[in-house]
């Protein structure tokens, strides 16, 4: 087995793992979004119809919103669905674009590391506190936040390395991808 085929095999395995993790994140995010939708509609019905009141619907909706935000954030980082410096993609010098994108991903990774540290602190210290209605340990509530923060950090670090090694990821426009630019600044066909 040559070094190049071994590298390709490792890259294929890493892509497959990323795809599986992304599918899991997207599924959990979809379930959280559906939970929010159903419970908020139920809260509206509780208010205007003579049906039994369920106290925990608001609490679960709030938790689901928090889980949705953090779980899907990692996926957004790797699919360029997050806020990006797209104005830098139009700079005619690919090395400048590469530097800006690497720096941006490193900032996202550092922010994710800070979030990860704080989420771990919450998981480790908030076990004694219970949620008001469900009496759920708050440390359990913060576990999805920790997992989302880990995903943000890892995906941003991997994206920074990919851009540094293989060049900038150019944005797509309505007419198609941005015209690639050669190292000398000339547009390529």
C-alpha cells in the first residue's frame, strides 16, 4: 500500500465519519425543531381551548431551542452555513483569501473551545440543580450543549487545516461558483 493510497483511504474514512456525525446532528436538530413546533402549538391550544394544562411544555421547548442551536452549529460550520467573510472570497489573491479563511476558522475553533470549556463546567457543577417542572438535573440539560461545542471546535479546526493545505473554499453565487483565481491573480477558465 503506497503512502498516497493510505492517505486517500484515511481521508475517505474521515469523510464518512463526518457524514455520519453530520446526519446524526441534523436528525437531532430536526427532532428538536419538531418538538418546539408541536409544543408551542400545544401551548397555544392550552390557552384558548378547554383542555388540560401541561406544565412542562414550555420548559421542554426552551431546552429544545438550546439543544437545536448548539447541536446544529457544528454542522453549519462545516457546510459554510454560518456567517462567513464572503467579501474576502472576491479578493483576487488566493493566498490572502486562504489566510483570511484560515484565520476565520481558527477564531471559530477558539470560540468553540471556550464554549466547550464553559459547557463542561456547567455539566460538572450543575448536577445538584434541577429544572423547575420536570426536576431534570441541569447537568443533563447541558450535555447536548457540550456535544455541540465539541462539534464546533473539531469541525472548525478541521476546516482550518483543510483550507491551509488545499486552498480556499470559494462561495457559490446564483450563476454558479466564483471564478477560480490562479496564484498570479489571473482568472482561470
